[in-house]
């Protein structure tokens, strides 16, 4: 991709800092409000650059959740090239850094896009239904988190307070817990209705949930995180993205660390795959047999459980690739 200008945009809640890098180095910096009008102002300001052509520029920014909604929507509407990158990736690629301001961050993003222009990955906007699904799923996660924050301490303090005091506290929180549970069930129903409305999404959801251990919550998170398995399009990438793939840690003759999974992962997805693996080994089947055999051989339980997570991921991608539901009774033909 032949780009002439590399626009780095640092996104904050109320402001956007714009910086442009090219063969001539840093060219311009300015700040606009984080709004549709602010984006329009920023694009007008870029017209003052020598040889400016919007189609020959790439707009690079970090993942910032809802804060980049106005910017992404407007740039995509104009069909301009967009590069969404991990903030950690940009930070580590910059080497040793001193100081931090919005202006400096915008310049670092623009310089990063220029330096790694041969690895440009243009953003593919998700369909509107995936955006709705992501919004509902995020709301569901918040409800579950609040419910656990309230219900967890009630169970923990059971043996440390008198029975009378414990019952009094439980009665005080009963209505709140019931309301949170009711709202969660309502969101589950909305998510299910939304998925059934779209034929392709429903087909993917049905295939994914056919894998033992993969429930509706995990399937929904997979579809949202991978943009319907487009951005993370193979099981090895997914294993790395979810923090399930093990990596070696050794150098020369002095560094001999254990092979471990990386902490740089999508923690929500990793948690769901862990719950799925725990569920799968509780049910009679191939995965339970595998887990019990490896543990009996003396393997570390968490190591075996991580392998089960990997197996779940590979099965998810296999059923989607084949377009057929998982068959529990399938027997491999002998060579």
C-alpha cells in the first residue's frame, strides 16, 4: 500500500490530537474536540499539507473503546484507510520513552505507522448487528461483575458474623441481587433475539455452540472479538490472542525459564475458555478422558487444562470451516 502521509491520532474523552508524519518527518500537529464537528475540522486542517490526498493517507489510532466511535464512523463513511493498533504494541515499538503528553503520543503513533508501513493492517468495520451485539455483551458483563461484587462478600462473611446479622444483610441485598439477575436474563434474551434475526450470525453461533464446553456467552464473545472470525481467522492466532498459546523463555546458557502462556491476552476471552474447559472435563467424553489420563501420568493439572482450552479453540474453528456441527460420535477412519 503506497501512502504519502501517516496521520497519528491520540484519542481522549473530549479531545483529539492529530499529528502527521511523512518522508520529511513530523509535519503538523493540532487539537480538535472529540466530536463529529471536531473530526470535520481536523480533516479541513489536513488540507493545508503539501500534496495532501486523503486516499493516499492512512489514519492510525489506538483501541480506545467508545471514545473513538465518532472518529471511526466518520472516517469509514468517507472510505478512508484506517489502522487500529494496540496501545501496548505502539509503546513497545517506540523503545525507551521519557515524558508523555497528548501531543507526543499523537506524534509517536504517526511515526509508528510510518516506520511499520510495510505491516499496515487496515481496519475492517464490523456490521451494525455486531456493534449492537458488542454493546449488549458489554452491558451483560457489567451486570455480572456488579452481581459478583455484591454476592461474593455475602458468602465469604457467612462464618464470621452471627446468624442474625448475616440474615439481616442478606435480606437487605436480596432485592438488589434479584433485580440484577432479572436484568441479566433480559439481556440474554435480547442477545439471543438479535442473533436469531441474522441468518449468517445465527449459523455461526449454532456451529460454535455445538462444541462441548462452548456456551452462548463464550460464542457471543468469540463473534464480537473476532468480528465474525474475520480478524482472527485461524485457531493459532486465537490461542495467542486469548492467552492460551505457550511460549518458550530461554536465551544462551544462562536463561532457562519455563514455557508459559503470555499475560498479554484478551483476559475476558481467556476466562471464558477456562470456564469452558472446566465444564468439558466434567462431562463424560474425549476431553474428560484426555484430562484424566494426562493427570494420571503426572502432568500438571493447569498444563493439561490449558491444552484442553487449545482443543476447544481448534474445534470451534474446525466446525466453522467445515460448516457442520460438532459430532460427538465421530470416529476417525484408520489409514
